[in-house]
C-alpha cells in the first residue's frame, strides 16, 4: 500500500509517512472523506449519510458510501441495492454502484443473508472497516461518505485513526440524553484533530398536516444550549416525516423544501471543507 501519495490529506498533513497509521490503496483517488457520526444508534445517521451522498451526487460529484456500521448495516436497503452483491478479484473488492452512479460498500453486500447477525468481536469488526477503505476499488471519487459505527469505542476510534477524514457531520435529536452522547463524539473527533463541520438535528419536530405549524415534542432550548456549549454550528433541523422514514421503500426524491435547505447547507459546508 502507498501512504502519502494517494492520501486525501496529502500535502496538508503534519505527520510523516513513518509515523502515520493510515494505509491507502494507490489505485484509489479520493479527494475528500466525510464521516457521518452520532455517538449512538437510532438517530438517523445512516439515512442522513444516504441523503448527503445523494445531494452531492446530484451536484455532479463522484460519490461513494462506505457502510462502517458492520453490525447494523442498512445502507444497501436505503439505496435500494439490497439484492446486489459485491464482487471480489484476488484481494480487491469491487463496490456496487446504484442507478445514480453512487459506489457503495457494505457488509450486507458480501453476505448471503442480510438477516443473519454479525457475531464478531471488536478487533475483527475494526479490521473489516479498514479493509473497506484499503481493499475496495473505489477508483476516482470526489467524496467518500462514511456511515460511522455508533458509539465512541474501539471501532469508531479505529476508523477515525486509520482513515484520513476531511471532516465529520454530527447527527443528533432534541433529547438531552442524545445531546450528551453526541457531545462525547464531538470531543472525540476534536481530540483526534478531525474538524466537526456541524450538527444536523433529526426528528426535530412534527409538521401539522392542517396548519403547517411545527410541533416540538422536546424543549428547543436544550439544543440551543448544547450548540453553545460545544461551539458547533447547527446545519439545520429535519422534521419527522414519512418521506424520510420510508426512504428504504420509496425511490422518489424527497421534495420537502426544508429538507432540501438542510442538505444544501450541509453539502456546501462539505464542499468548502
């Protein structure tokens, strides 16, 4: 494997090749790598990874999605390729491409039955994630979006230390408990010197079908305090809505104006990173 010459951080990294833990595939030319993280599961991290990838692809960029959530891989379903299988030649894994041309790698594209559990210990899972970066023939990409594993433990740490990320988009929900866990993830990223590009608050409110009023189940002041304490930018608030929750079943693009505004702000932040 070649390190510096094929690394997205080439020319801007302060580490020497001998001290760097990153391994790169010289056949890949990836310009920027964006992690989508939350610190916990169930907040819509995978859904947002897909929406961000689709938004970047729609702008004309070459995009890939790496499903690093090995024990709960949902990217193939969300991108409607769950019946596809990734091909291997020797030690090289070829990603599956969606109809839009988004390249995808997920454990569910390598196993026969997606309903079977992955009963692996942490080091094995971490090794599989590293292989999704080093052994997959991504080719030329403008952006590789990584759906990060939940939590701030061993696997997430391995991903953040072994893959040269350009930045991370954090996903949260309005509950205080979630904000506390996301704070841990933000602090983890900062300790490893990975820029946090901003926070998307998912499931922020329900839109009344009769009067279009935003109905908030949780206190908005809690999120404002969280943003202030962590010194992070709010990229937008996404409502609880059928268009988003049924993404794995609906192939039609999401037309909601507020969702599109959040994705536009997020993609611009990513482009400028």
